[in-house]
């Protein structure tokens, strides 16, 4: 029999080896063929991203990026419902209330990870099957390839919880065609299935049940180039017939979206919507009226400025905004109303757009000195 100490050593060694494939691990990291595979593994929490997951994913991406035997990186979620429904907002709220480090560390390290994905030298393939919101968008949208399925549900719903569409939203949203990005950012509108592709957020559309086969084919590629990977994704994409005939959900509203959401201020957008008076415009007004006025003003400026910035500058700007939200009122109130008490009746302060001063918004964008995000 092993002596107690030796036995402990064997158990510890075994635990260390099985950590990568342990089904209770929040994120699984494995190398198969030429592919590094990241699997978000918190199905009960819809694979919401927390700080410990970020701290495992980031160094692994950096390692694979340097490894000559790794040719691509695949990221996916478990459980069949979500790719990643967002960041672990509850934990951030609790920390922010007591001035805890997590409110700084989470955003800082999440944005550093977003930048690593955006600058990754290896082709990065995100299988965005199921709910993909907030933090899940940050884990996918900056990579080379985003594969949507009929189960994909995309949204940036942050203005409804007193936040703003972060994780590089200020970079990719204003770069979508027309004013779609502004519309998605301000209203939190949800795109489903093929519409995620048509909006320009996904690069490919593949039926959900075909993803395991696609993954095996990606793993089997021999020292592939980005073109080889694109060819394989395209071959699956052209065979996917689901919803092929359906027109883009926002097609009939694009003219209105482009004119109404091109205004320079939130007040002007609201005025234009009221003047328009169509059922579509009235619906948007109702939605916007539920959102945090502070978040709306912050978000409109974030996108207008982000439109001409690099991803790195956008993430630096967004880190400043995240810390402004942590100092403020609306984020905690939004999380209370939507996630904790679930009464869906947030009491925003200030409660009206007119009461959110330009000075206050300017203040949110101010540099943080030594606390600024370093990329």
C-alpha cells in the first residue's frame, strides 16, 4: 500500500492531469489535431464568462499563437442552449458595491482577452450556436470566423441594465452596414439565426446539427492556411438551406433605421422617432424609454467615436466607461431590476435624457491616469 503522503501525491498528480478534461471545469482547453479547442463549460449559467475562465483562456490563446503545431483555434459552448450569454454580471455587481477589485479586474482582463482575439495570428473560429450576448460577443466577433446557426440569438442588451455595449462594441457595431449597429446598441434588438449573418456579425451560417462534423473536419485539416479554413467553412455554408429564402428581418425597416439613428444626439433620435410616428418608430420609442438614459447617451457617443478608432483605442475608451458605470447608480439598479428582483422596473437616475448633462458624459470618457487599460 502507498504511504499516505505518496497516495496524496498520486491523487494530486491525477487531478492535475484530469483538470483539462474534468467535466466540472468551467472551461475546457484541449489540443486535437492541428486545432486548439476552447469549450465554455458552464451550461447551467448559459456559459456566462467569469474571471477565472478569462484567466484560463487568455494564456492558452497566447501559447497556441506561438505553437508551430497549432494552426487554428476553435471556441464553442456546451449544453446546446448558449455559446455564451454574457459576462458574470452578478459577481461584478457584488464587488462593485463594496469597491472590490473584481469590478476593475474583470473588465480589464476581459478587454485584454478581446484584444488578444482581435489580434490573434492564428485563424480563430467561433461556433456561435445558441445565445450569444455581451461577453459572448466579445469572445467571438473579433476573431476571423464566426459561424452562426439557426439557434443563434445575438444581442447587446446592455443599455437595459445601465451598462453600454462593451467588449469592443464601439469598434464592430458602427462598422456594420448603415446604422444597424447603432440600432442594435441602443435598443438591444435581438437577431436570430441567419439574420446574424445578414447583419454582418457572423461570417458563415451552418445548421446546428452539422457543427460536430464541421469541427471534426477542421481538426483533420493538415497544416491549413486561413484560406483552407475559409474554403471548408464555405463548403458547409453553401449546403445549409435553413431559412435561406427568408429576407433579413430588418430589411423593410432599413431606410428608417438609417435615417432615424443617424442623429447626433439621443434627444434628436427621440425627436425623429416621434415625428416619424410609424408603428416601427413607436415601438423603438417604447424600447428606448425603458433604457437607462445615461447608458443611451454614453453608448451613442461610444459608437460615434469608436467608428474611427482602432480596436485598441476603443477598448481603452470602454474601460474608462466601465469604471464610470461602476462609480454610478444605474448599473446596480439595472442589475437589481433585471437579474435580482426581476421586477423589470428599474428606477434610473437621472430618469430623463434631458437630465443627463454633457459634462457628466464627458466625465465618463476621461482618462484614468495610471489606471487606464494597457494593451
